[in-house]
């Protein structure tokens, strides 16, 4: 097997790029409005071309995110690769044992870290948490975007709740997903100073064996994987 292994297809990489661009633009344009009275908020609004341009950028970024979501739904629903990827992202009982064994490994109660398949419990948590957050952002953002229409159906307090939900969810996305994702993918000891596979799709054979051993064995046709045992106290 070659040292370089393609782990992510072109379609996967395009989806990741669209998601990354749309989310970054949404965060930048959204927080510049939320903190428009602060110095850094004013700087962001200036860089975005003014307050009106900021609003247009935010809405265009939301449309791009919506297109990306549709692209992803079609991908996981109608393509063989997408169905396989989605199946790999479904939670299993092994994820709970992997979490337990990872903690034991960190506490030096286990000789080796658990062997992961294509996606570990960390990546699955990120995927499904992002799914929930995106739904919340879409619903709340739609109500805020077409507020004149929804005023005919909802009381004023519902819009206050919607505004708080939208801003709170955006904050959670940054704290829980973006920062954690940055650490797991780029700053953790296994990947530092960065993992560029999201761009070209390739990983080294050594990296795959160390971080996703079960996936590596599946690729090479070796299905026998002995899980290391916990150390005795």
C-alpha cells in the first residue's frame, strides 16, 4: 500500500469547504452585528463594507449554508459513498466503550488507546451536534429574516426568544464545535501543527494506523483487531 492513502473524496472535500466558508462568514457577519458597539465589532463592519453590506453578507452566507445542507442530504441519501459515510457516523454501542477506554488510557489504566473505525465517538458527536445546531439556526434565522410575515402568527416575546436562541446557538457553535474541532483535527498531539487532509483528501499510512486502526485494517483486508486490555490495579 502507498504511503499516501485517499481518505476523503472530492465530493466530501467540496462539502467541507462550503460548510467552512459559510460558517466562518456567518460568524463574522453575525457577531459584528451583535457586538456592533464594540471596537472590534465596528472594525468587522467596516471590513464587511458597512452595516447594510454586513446584512447582505449574512443572508448570502445563510443561503450558502442552506445549499450546502441540501447538497449533503442528497449526498447521504442518493449516493453509494454518502450512504456509507452516513452509516459510519451513526452512534453504536462501541462508541460508549471507546469513550470509557479512552478515559482509561488517559488515566494510564490501559496500555493502548482504543482502535477506532472511520469515525470515532468524537467525530460523531461533532457531526450530530452540528446537525442540531444548524437546524436551530435555520429555524430561528428564518423567523428573524421574515419577521414581518411571522408577526402575524407569533407574539412579541416569541421573537425575543428566537433572537436569544439564534445568538446563543451561534456562541455554542463557536465554543463547542469550532474550538473543539480545531483542537481535535489540528492541535491535538496526533495532528499538530495541522491536518491538511480536508484539502487534498490524503493521509499517511502511519497516521491512519495510529488514529483509525480499524479503518486501516478494513482497507487492507485485515479484520482481526485485538483490543488491548485495561491494566490491573
